[in-house]
C-alpha cells in the first residue's frame, strides 16, 4: 500500500511540475515574442494603421468608464489626435441590454471631440480573442494599434498576430490600479488558454455582416 501511495504521489508531483513549467514557459514565450511590438505613442505614427483598437473594460452603473477603461480611451484618443489614423474601433462586451461597454466608450470619445462617424463599435468583443478575430473578419482591419494596459498587451498582440493582423500596441498605464495582482494572476492563466486557442482558431461567439473600417461608423449596427 505504501509503495502504491508513493507512486501516486510521484505521478501527482510530475503532473504539477509539467503544468507549472508549461504555464511558465508559455507566459515567458508570449512576452518575449511580443514585447518588441509595444511602442511609444510617437512611434505609432510611422505604422500606417487602419484603426486604433481600444479594448473594453468594466463600466460604472452610471454609464461612465471605469478608471482603467478611461485611461485606455484617453490614450486611444491621444493617438487619434496625433494623426496615427482617423478610425477608432471600440471593442467590448455588450452581452445584455443592460450592459454596454462599447456605447459608453464611443460616447466618451465623442465627448472628447472625436467625430462619431470615425468611431466603430464591436458589440461582440466579449474577450480578447473575440475582439482580435472580429477586427479582421468583420471590420477588415489588416494593421492596427491596440490600446490597453501593458499586462494585457502581450496577449492581445500575440492573438492579433497569430490571426494574421499586423499589430503594435501602446500601453495605457497612467497610474497604479487597485486589484492588479489578481488581474496579473488571471492573465497568466488567460495567456495559456489563448496560446492554445490561436492554434485551434475557432470562430468567435458571433460573426455577422462585414462592417468596413474604411466606411462610416454611424452607418452600421452589429
């Protein structure tokens, strides 16, 4: 009985080591191959992007952006005003009638002076994989600048490039964010998940009709 127990414990330890080692390896790989694509705002001017993608985050009950989302939006608007491109793609969660990140995002940008026609809403950007997949498949984006906090940029860039989109990223870190240690932990697991997801390349939750990013952001509803 003791011999069997020792064998079982050895197997469990081996499995744990494989899982931990694999997780560490995937995270290290994802950061290493994408860190060169995280650039300063002025460097993005040379990229000739089709769109600036601002990734969604939580919104407040009063329909204003959370602190993290506001920082993403402000960075995206700065890139727009610099002339990086005149198209903004807001991608986030609009899973119910009562929760709509992208309309909050678009209204915020309009309030900062960005013309409504230049802002496109992706209502089905339920997660990072969905956002990147739909950027190419629905909006016809070939080259884009992704805006989110740095910890999230590595995975976003990795997915985009694996899905055939030429992407660079500009980090929107403007401050220290409460709860960041929890986000960092979840991000480690999310990187592992999406590492395998981009190998399988499943369809996103929703597809739909094409909405060319070169058109009018007010002319399409998805």
